[in-house]
């Protein structure tokens, strides 16, 4: 989010969770009187926001669990096929950054292997990463909820449980890289303070390493936000970039195009 595709004004996966709650509401009459579900169903986003991370987590757990892995993938794929960004007008899965597509293609052409390491849900991203970025699902690292193997009526499957397993954000990103990939990156690209630990881990390796941040500065073609944003805060990284030899990519000044034609 924010490095490869649009994250503003709200993370795409959170919007998916909101829509899922509305779809599932007829099966859960208790949500009419239980916050933050009551507020979400009433369109009271101020109250939803006031519920903080705890409230959003409750919404995500309720909307992402209680189904098989295949069923969840089908729901994500169906939603991404129709959901559109309110300002840009394109499907969310098409709100991807052209310069990053070119960078990924350049790296692969020069024998680099490319991975996505995101705070977003790993199973939410995997259905679309191959088509959008040329990155297969096994090269995606992200946050996850607990999954269990179960057999019912002679059929075995993976069931998604309403419990957080791993948060691939901030200090969790180097841990996720270590556990999932097993090799320290040569180049890492982020867009927020939550990516600093990943960049630090990358740059700490031997030999030539590169750390970059996208700075969202283009209010006309996309959005302009950084230090005071409610998503993708870029504050400390801006202040520390020069001292740490991190490259800040200015979207407005450095990118000839933002989205594919």
C-alpha cells in the first residue's frame, strides 16, 4: 500500500472489510446494536474511526474469518473485479504505479528476484499480485490471521480463524523477510515510517545496498500526504533520509507518469 498501489484515502483491504460487513450483516442481527459494526452499517465513519485499531481489527476479523482459504480468495477476487477508487475512478487493482512496474521489470531483466513485503494481508494480496506486478503468490510476504487444517464430511481444507497470527509491519517486516524469504534484500522500497526497519535491515547487509521511499507529493495526479496523514505517515524517514543515505523519490517531480495508460 502506497509503494505499489494507492493507499489513500483508506487502505484497500480495510475498504474490502467494510463492504464484507455490509454483505454479511443480514446474517448477524447483533451487529445492529454492537459497535463498531453498528456505526459502520449506519455510515457513521467518525465513530468507526474513533474505535481505533481495536475496532478496525474487530471488523477485519469478522469479515476475513469463518471461511476456507479458497472461499476467501474467491471473495477477494470478486470484490477486486468491481470495486473502484472514489477519486481516480479506476478499479483498485488497476490503481498501480507505472514507474514501479518499470522498476520491477528492470530488476527481473537483470536477474533480480522481486518480492512484495507489506503490512497488508498476505491472502488478500496474493490473488492479484501475479497479474498486476508479475510477482507470484509465493513471493508475497504480509500479515496473516490464524489458519487451521480441518476435515469435515471427508473433505479437508484450511479454515481461517478470527485471530491475528502475524503483523508484517514496522519491525515485523524484517522478521517476515527473514522467516519467509531467508535472504537479506539488496534493494528495498517503501513509502512510510512503517518501512524504516525494512530499509535499515536491507542497508545493514554487506556490499552495495539501496533503500528508497516514495514521497506522495502529487495532489493532482494522486494525493499529497506525509507527516500528518492518517495513512502512510512519512515523517521520521524524511528527517533521517540524508543521514542514512536513503533516496526519497518525489512523486510529483520524479515520475513522468503515475498510472498505466
